[in-house]
């Protein structure tokens, strides 16, 4: 079901990348990390990071703050690299597995 989710299917298809190093700057903050999956399409940038928490959070508001900050930082770095494309982020909880999209407004609140 995760691989077939149309919202993020491109992340697991041809042209997607695994374990991609990301570096950039957001304001005065230097960001460096590695995303688990990345796909740049003509219309958007998709990012997924795998998480192994057990039990996994059931709802987005229950996602640990450290993961929200991490994904907000990745998003900020990628927005600098791809300024003309929206960057959409999700967490893939291996307990399930469940793909959880992270709303832009939530990531905006935790941006560096």
C-alpha cells in the first residue's frame, strides 16, 4: 500500500534516489543531512525519511519534535536548491508500514 500511494509513488519508481546527501543554508543556519528517498519531478520535490519507532505515532500531531525539525531543515535546504518547485515531505514508519505526509504549515512552524 505504501509503494502504491499515488501521492508519493514517484519516490519508489524510476528516477528516484536513495540515501541522498543534502546540504544548504536557510537564513544563517547551515543544513547537512541525508534523506532516505528523494525524487525531483518536473512539478515538485518529494522527500521521505524512514523511521523505526515502535509503536509509531498514530497522528501527525504526535510526531516527535526532533523529526519535525529534521524534516523542516531538509525541506528548507531543498527549497534553496529548487526554489521554483514545492517540496513535499513525509515520514515512512516501518511499523505498519505507514506513510505519513507532513503538512507544509507544520514544517513552516519548525523551519530553521
